[in-house]
């Protein structure tokens, strides 16, 4: 069975500014319909530039982008109507009410009035009791929700969230994740950029890592963790040792300052972990273990190692 076409397709996309600075270099990326895709990258990596081009806010220098099969240049209106964008910065009229702000956004896309849809969006985002409140009276987290409501006002198929929980407390962040999951369940494709690795680990189906204007990798979250995740074995020693015996040098062990813990890094994708031979060699060296435990590297560890790679 043929896979459905991607809802967003980016081909050989580059962006060069007048100064000669190349913000994006040969980006190729397909976003699947209905997925949550997290785009990770350090500051200045090109995340916001890429989103701005797909959303038609910035112009590309080379390449092609289609949204729902519509070219963002030659068929801009149709492409843009499929997209809701929640920008990083909070831009909205502080003295308007929540209801008026969200309803106005729908009108900007030429959509007929639909109070029932606006009501549903506000209820889904826990904003219904604030519908008559002026934006200026809301907390930062509530204002962020209003931005999402505005982006959903015209019933888009795709939602871009640029740093959606920046400056939002942990409780509200979790609430936001619930909102995003609900949107995905209703069929909306979600692309989020984030600094919070936990957010990508919690939410995303697939993860793309961008650095210095280039996509380093795109991978299913589970596959990424399995492929690049290293495990660490911690050995609790019955008696402290002052130094690691030379015979154990090939294992590149690390001895804790108190001489009671040895740690050993091994690769989950390797055919052999080396643990069995390590335990045997420890015994031969007269080092006895009271306990051991393993930990797997987090997505944050993987991300840092990718971005640091030359």
C-alpha cells in the first residue's frame, strides 16, 4: 500500500540574506499528515526562519515548498489557509476581548462567522470563562492559549507552534501538552520548535535536529533513542579502590571521587555490550561488586552530542 503524500514537503530549500549570510542550506524535509513533529536546535540554528518560509512570512532563496500539495509561492493563498501559526512572540491587541480577537482572526482568512467553532476552540483551550476578558488582564500562560485559539480560528489542518511553552510555568506547560494531544487526535498536524528537550521527548512522534542552517537528522523518536542512546552501567563496589587497575584500561571506566563507584558507558546498538567480560575481568582483578544499575541517555544527551559533533 502506498504511503499517503506528506502534508508539507520541503525540497532543496536555502535562504541567503542580502548580507550574504546563509541561514538555511539545502533543507529537505517531509512532514507526515497527522503527526507531531518536533524541530530541535540551538539559538540561531534556523528553526524560526524555516517555519517563517513555510508559513509564507519570509521568502526562500532557492528550492520549493508545498503545503497540502499547494506551492507556497504560486498558490500562496491556498497553502496559507491550511496553516495556523503560533509565533514565539505574543502579538495581540491588549484591549480587545478574547472573543473579539479570536473571531477577528477567523475573518482575516475570509471564513464566514462561525460562533460555534469559536466557542469550541475557547472551551478546548480552557478559555471559555475568559471570553469577555480583555487580553491585557490575562496571565502569560493564558495569553499563549489565546495565540493558539487565534491560530485555530480558521480551522487549519496544520499548526505551527514556535516555542509554545516559553515562559510558561510547568503546570501550564503540561496543560498545553494535553491541548496539543487533543488537536492531534482531531486530525491536526503539529510542528513545534522547542528548547525544552522534555517537550520533544514527551510529545513528538518524530524529531528533526537543525544546526547552523542544516538538518542534521530526522528520526522517529523511539528509533533515535535506540540508535543514538548510550547506556551507562554503574557498579557499586564492596570496598573502595584508589585507582583502576591497568588491566581494565580498555573499558574506559570512570572511578568516582570516593573510590566506591565505577561507571561504564556502552552502546545500545553494538552487538556486544562487553558487560560480561567486564564483570569477569573485575573479578580477576579482585574487585567485588555489591550492586549495579543502568541508565539510558536522555534525548537531551543525544541532542547535545549531535550539536557538538564537528
